C-alpha cells in the first residue's frame, strides 16, 4: 500500500475546488485531492492521505485530521474508504513543526505534486500569494468541458462564424509582405491613426494617435495594464456587479480593493444611492462596462451622467470597457470620455474581437490622456512588447469600414438574439432581454433546484448546451447560484440546434 503524507500551508485563502483541480468539480474535495495525487503523480493503485486543515479552514476543516484510504474506481475517480479513520487532531499551526509532513502550496497542484511526492522540500514559497487568490477563468473552463462533451458552446463568448474577408486578406497580405517584426510598442502608426479617425467619426472625440492610444493584446491586456499603471496598492476600484470575471483578478494583480455595487435585477439598473455610497476618499476608479457582460444592459445617459459626476466629485478615474459598443439592439452607445470633464479622467478601452468577430487575434486598445497613456504604454511594453504586427495592419482595414458593415452586424445579432430569447422563454428560463452585447443572463429557478455550477454541468452533459455558471460573475457565489449565462454569438443554425436541445430541457429536469 502506498503511503504518503501531505500537509497544506498558506497562502491558500480563496481556494476552491476549481483551483485545486480545474475541470473537476464533482465529488468532495478529498476525492478530488486524492484523485489528482494518484492519477497524475503517484500512479498508485491504493492511497493513504492525511489531511490537515491549517489555513484552509473553510474547505478542509471537515476533513482535518482524517486519513483517507482507498483505491481508484474504474472511472478514474477515487472512492475513499467508507469510514475515514480519525487520526490525531492537528491544531491549526502545529503541522509546521511536524518534520514528517511535507509542506506545500497546493497550487497549481498538478505541477507541484511531482516534486512534492519525491522530496521533502518546502514548496510554499514557490507560488506568490496573489496567484492563489483567484481561480482560473470559469468561462474558459466551460469551453473545455463543452468540448469534452461535444456540447454546443454557448459558454465562452466567441463567434463560430467567420470574420470579414477583407481583414483576413489584409492579414495574409501583411504576412506575405513581411510585416512580421515588432510594430512600435504602443501600436503601428496606421492602426492608431485609424482608431483616432474612427473615434472622431463615431463619437466626435478628438484623439491624438501619437500620445493617447496604446494598442494592446486584446482589451483584456488594456484593462490589466491600465490597472497596473494607474492604481496603487490599497486603492479602491468600484465594480458593478454582476461583472465580467477579469476585473476581479485585475484588481488583485494591482493590489487594489474591489468595491462591488449591484446592478439591480430584473432590469439590471444602477441604484443611484448605492453608487453614491460606494464612492469615498480611497476610490481610485470605477469600471464602466456598457453594453454590459453578462447582463446585456446598455447604461442610460442618466446613469452615465451620474457616474461622471461622482468621478469628478471624487477625483476618480473611469476605466471603460466598451468592447460591445457596436452590438446594440436598442438605445445608443455612450462613450463616457465624451462627457464634459471626463476626457481627462477616462481610459477608454475597446478592441476588435467582438466588432470584427476575431477574438483570437487579441487586438485591443486603451485611449487615455497623455500622462496616463505614457504609464499604460510602459506597463504594456514590459508585459508584451506589442500586439501582433501583421494583424495590426489588417485591423486598420477593418477600422475604416463604413456604416453598412455596422448595420449588418447589428441586424445579424438581432436575429441571433431573437432565436436565443425565444428558445429560453420556451424552455422556462426567466431573464431580461438584452439591449446590447451577446449574452443572456437567465434565471433557471423555475426549472431546477440545482446550484448553478451543477446545473451548467448537467446541461452541458445531458442537454448538450454549455453555459457559464452565474456565480462566476459575482464576488459572492451565492448571488449567482440561480443564474447561467448564454452567449448567442453563433450561426443561426447553431442557435436553432441549441433551441431544439433546450426544448427538451423541461422534460429532463
Ligand atoms: N468576453 C468573452 C466572454 O465573456 C470571452 C472571455 C474570454 O475568454 N476572454 O465569454
């Protein structure tokens, strides 16, 4: 019988099952630990693990001081012995003095267990605290689960239809034309010029392409670089909730303190007093994402005016995420930087992924007043050097598309939204119809009592439609436990097939 002893040490706050074993959220934590340990590291047929809670109070306390003994099942899952033996009880900190235990940070478990199994070296110092305080992206994880079950992926928001041909041609021409070396760090002159022209044309905004634009690897990098460039440790950043999952880790990486303000269901509106109360002396910035992921809300002129006045009153930044600016069904897209007094305190972030259906190109940008742009450019330079040069050349072609392209984009998305919303209504979901973006955040209470993660997994496996569990859009998972998010940036044929599968849902739950 293989015997191995494992001790757990901090920093592991915020740990959840997903961090321990991405993609395996079935079973108890002890089963998952044992499974990973056995299958990926030790390869043993039987196992014996001592569990110590220590700093993992919340998750492991129920198992503290127990020894698990068992053997893997034929499915690869581990079934611990029926009655784990209660061993010694380990007070929280005693394990550090116990030479028999191998202290280890558990994350990432798969890459650290091998050395752990072989040598008694303390691994706790190998992982920085900040990397243990957030999970891998649930959205991207759901894509992997969807692939595994060959489900229709309405989880991660990427189109399954092609991007515009002229841009593809321009990219190929750029590569063949030897535009394959670094572009200027903050973006090729042609693309920055095209972005500036677009902002003049669409929003009446004068942007200096030489001093105010930084082209980045996706809007994701633009937001992260903006946090790192403008937010100091301890600063507060206001995030409207539910929120796109990246903002949480962005705040953590910058050592900022997120302050969450709810968008109120069912219409996901902003309650003025709650927002006012969130602003204070430590507020450094607010993230303004409109059209909104995951609710599809398009913030109104009044809501943006309130945000603008609070930013001015409290001398705070607005970091906008306008990646869905051209995907709207009703209302107008308002760019906060065009508000009086906001240009000098707004970082306008957007990108090409959604507008030109090219999420894999990773092209985004930040527009900021020169001193801020300077700081963002420096962070961007040392993070990535620059975005792919030939794709920047092709992006400039897309930025010059005329109104016909955008009208077409909206018409197509409207059709997709209508297919999606009728399918969801018919299946028994409750939701507010999105005004923009390409998501529906839907309440499944009328269909099932399962928690969101379980429901999303069940849907992926048994119905063949993958979604994102609602909890991944909330700082407190309980707030999203009755919700799942559907992305409808898919061909009508894909959505019609999804609708057909969803129609079978009420009979199956
Ligand atoms: N923004 C998209 C979504 O919310 C894609 C996320 C991602 O994986 N970068 O699904």
